[in-house]
């Protein structure tokens, strides 16, 4: 069996894995689990991932979960081109930047969190959008501060002149900013770097709106 | 200058770094930034970390942020004893388990998130506690499912018979469960493994309630 990716068109975590597989030139089959309709709780997927979350990478009979763990796994298994530098300080910077979006921001805007906000608070649907934009903006500010800070090695890409998993993470953040209509003008360095990424077919081909099941307009 | 850790007694992310440094037997100086009183926005700390978040590790003139990136850095710099296994599948399991708490759970219960919930929704202080317990319970369930699932390598510890960063992450989750009065009875395997960790002085000495500034009772 080849590489299988359980994902969903608009899942930003799935997007990250698609980009990494594309950059490594690994062919894979994507199987869609509609997390808006609740397919992650169906019996089929519950057996694949009892945590009911996407994405899941199936490789060599093993199931790998959590997008950052999958990115690291992909880099461990297929080292060329490297998406994580060799030097400890540079590795830490790549991971720290990635975690500003993968840990500090994205878990706050996934469907299960927005659903809770929408169901438990007075402003309903509106509160979901206000909530998502608030945390996306805070994430953009934090990323911009990092990229323009004294320790930054940002150049063509987030950490130097080669693409790393930090660029993948930042691109997924910007796709989220677009999908939710948050404000990217507060993060011009982030915009410049991810604009360069989006010119790369590995990134552009992985975009949520280009996947099967996606609407013509952003949701 | 030796190793400096900017942290706060009750910060679960700081706790993770304390445990890792203890396990590696690295001596360090902890400097407290009171994130409840807002010291993370003071000029002094804003220069150290413009993202205003803890923890920050200072080593060899470099600033490392984000707890998981710091744990990986510590393991890169001081490899003995290893806190991440060598095999790619095992590494992925260690990282995935860590991310269930570091990414999926903890960012939802940090002060900035609870503050937003408390300020923007009708139930005020109560809503913060209900919110925190909800996500901690969901995290405990997801961790328990992982530890008892078909692919699990849980034994004495989360991934086999040696301590890894997954144990550090799970211990920080359980400390959060205790501090917020969430329900650990739903995760007996998690409890068994972390009970073993808490017997280890590297874990017990790092506990929030044993740090300078902590109250006698959980907050």
C-alpha cells in the first residue's frame, strides 16, 4: 500500500501535510473525512483515529497523527530536500515559529472549538467569526514580531533561504487568515514570505480551495 | 552566563521545561514573570520575548521559545539521557502524544484564552472554569484513547519503558487537571503512567505548587 492521507479539503492541518508530501515529491492518495458533517465520528474513521481528528498519515502500515509530528516524520523518512535545518538553534527557531500557529493559534479556530463557542455563547454564528479573527490576528502579530525580531533569520523564507516546516506552518496560517477574512495587513513580512511560498506548486496545489469538495468561494 | 529560564510558577509550559532540565541534570536559574499580573507586557520582558509568552530558555546567548521547541532543543544539545527515541515511528508517536496536550489542549486554557472567555461571555469567572475543564477532559479522553489504542507502546511510561518528552507533556496535562479540578478518573492509564512520573524527583521538584510564588492551595 502506498502513502494514504486522511484529510479534508479545508483542514489547515491537512494542508500542511499535503505541502510537505509535495515538496518531497511523494505520491499519495487523499481520503476525505468531512469534519463539518461529523464523519470523524463514524465507525470507519473512529477505528483509524480514535481521537477523531485529522490528518492521519498511513505509511508502511503505521498510522501517524498530529500535523507537526507528521511533518517531522516525513522529514525523518524522506530526508531530501531537508525541511528542518541541522543546527540546534536553527531547528529550535523553525519549530518555535511553527508552534506559534500549530499550537498557539490553530487549535483555537478548529471546528470543535468554534462549535463550542457558537453553541455556548449568545452571539451564535457571529461569535465564531469574531473569535476566529481575534486569534488569527494575535497569531499574525506574534509571527510578524518573530520574523522581524533581533534573532530572526528570515530572508527569502521564514528561516533563511531554504523552505522549512516553518514556511509550511506560516502558509497554513495565512490560508486560515484568508478563509476567515482576518487581517493580513498587520503582518507584511509574513505576507511577503508566504506570497513567495504560494508561487511554489507544492504549496499552491495543496490549497484548500483546489481540493475535491471545496466550494468555488471561500467559506 | 549559565542557563536561564524565564517562567512562572503555575505555567504548565514552564513546568515541562523544568522537568526536562532536571532529567538532563542541567542547572539553571529561573526568573519569574508574573503572567497573571501582566508582567509579560513590561518593557523588560517584551525585549526578551516580543510575543509576551512563557517560557523562554536562554542558553549560549540564544533565546529559545515555545515549550516543545525548547524540549527538542534541550534534547539536541544535551543528548543524555535521550528523551526522544531514534526510530522514526517511535519519534512520531512521542511527538503526537505530546501535541495532544501541547497543541490541542493547553493553548485553550492559558490565561490569555480564559481571560477572553471571561470578559466576552455572560458567565464571567464561572465560564472560565467550565471552559478549562471541558477542554482538559477532552484532552484526557484523547490521551487515554491513544495510550490504550492498537498502536500504543505504553508500558511503564507513555512510549515504552524509558521517559520521553511525551511523559513530560502528559505530566503537565495532569498538573493542569489538578489545578483546574477537572476529572482524571476518565483516564486511568494516563493516571497510572503520570503517577509513576511524579515519583521521580525531576518531575516532583518541578511541580508548580513547589515553586517560589506559589500559594499553599491550588488556584
